[in-house]
C-alpha cells in the first residue's frame, strides 16, 4: 500500500491494518521469512509515521494493542507508543524482555530495553 | 584400544526421547481405555474413535514430563489439553510452515508438557530433538564452549562473528573457525539468530545487523555476536 493510500484510511482502518501487518510479521519471524519481515517493517513504520503526523499525534489509538494476545503485536504496539505513552509502553517492553511465549518478542524487547538504557533507541 | 569419551549429552537426549516415547504410548493406552472423547466433524461421526489420529484430543487428566519441561505461565502442573487449533494436526506442507509450528510448539512443551503437544500434533515427534533443545534454559559460557564439535542432536556449532560475512570481509580462516569464535547452541536458536542478523533494525538506522557490521572490526563482530546470544536466551546475562 502506498503512503497516499495509507493517508486516506480512517483511524480504525489504520489500526486494523497495523494489527494485521504485525501479525503477518510475527508469522514471518516464526517461519524465518526475512524478506517478508523487512517489507512489513517499512509498512508498519509508514503507519506509525502517519499516526504521528495526524492532528495531535494519534499514536495513542494503538494503546489497546498493548494487551493483544500475540506477544509480537504487543511489542510492535509498544515501540510505536513509547513517545506518547512511555509508562505503559515501557511496562510492556520490560515484561516481554523478562519472559514471553515468543522468543523473538523477548529477544527484541531485550534489545530495546538495552537501547533505551543506552539512549540509542530512535525515539520520535 | 584408543580412549573414547562417553557422550553424556547424546545419551541424556536419547534417554529423554525414549522416556517421551514411552509416555506418549502409555497415555494413548490410558485414554483408549477410558474411551477418550474426540472432536468430530459432522460428516464423519461413524469413523471417529480413539484409534484414529485425525482429530484434536480432549482429555481431562494432567500429563507431565515435568522434569524436562517445568511449567511457565500456567496455573498448576504442566499438562491438560492444548487450546484447539494451536498446532497443525498434520505436518505442514512447507519447511517454513514446519519451522513456524516448531517455534509455536516450544513454549507449549514447557507449559502443557511434551506428551500433550505430541498427542495434538504427532508429527512433531520426529522433530523432538530440535524442540527440546530450543527449550533449553540459558547456559554458562563454558557450557556453550565445551560442546563445540560434539555433533549433538538438535544443536549446531555457531560462529559468534558470522562466518560468511567475516570471510567476505577478508578475516583469516583461523580466526573464523577458531575456538574463540565457536559455541554450541540449539539449532532453532541458530536459525533464529541467522534471521535476526539480516532483519532491519530501528536502532541501526534501518540497517540489518549484518549490514551494520560490514565494516566493523573482528572484536566488534564478536561482541555483537555475544550480545545476540544473550538476547535470545542462549547465554546467561
């Protein structure tokens, strides 16, 4: 989907797209499909940027995904809401970094915790 | 006669697999005797029964392999039926789907017990060494080093500084294959780390770790490789 198409979507549609892409990225992780993972990474980034550019920075609409049943979706929602809801997002990342039922979510959460502590995580 | 060391790791794994196999057989027998109920499709009521393997299993007793797979986020002992359709009953058609299902199965081994997983997805039995190894707790550095070259089932020798990338960058073979660069890790962790190294990363300005390390020193490559072992729970923090 192009950037212009993303910008034409309503909030609910965009949240649904974010969730479905994060689930597909989870599958790509599990199945070792790196090209799919990387492609989805940039699409999720576009959606995050789109929410950020909307009036008042609308990334908080992703907060309900912090309690999603799939650990990877919680992780992706958390790193996209770190700026607008740091306490809630950091809480989820910390929890995943300790333990989850998904080895990728836990590994990436640990990396994010390290990067936040070093101040090298790109917060914007 | 030359002195030979006994491969305790391999013997232990064989013993665990034998115990697992026996436990599954005993469970099948016990459930058959109790006329275990099976999920049936409307179209095939007449052919369903405890002797066929074409439906998810309902059972009400705990199953355990607690010594190998302690419970995680589960109230009570490991065991009980798996949530429906959480694992494919039949072996998936592609190797990617097989890998995905084996990754899904690893925490289920820990949470529900190996026997419950194998009853729900019997095809996983032939991949049990991979899943058992993938469920390993983080190890000490010495543990990872001492098993290099042993060819253990379910494990691979892994290069801290990536082999092919280091070769492309012109590092000498004695460094790449040197003792300081090799550890023995679960094969599925090896695959996961290989994938991780080629996935874009926001902290690396949307580069993959492999791209990021392309012009880095040997020490930086090894340090990065070490940190990744900790991220994936292979090496103790």
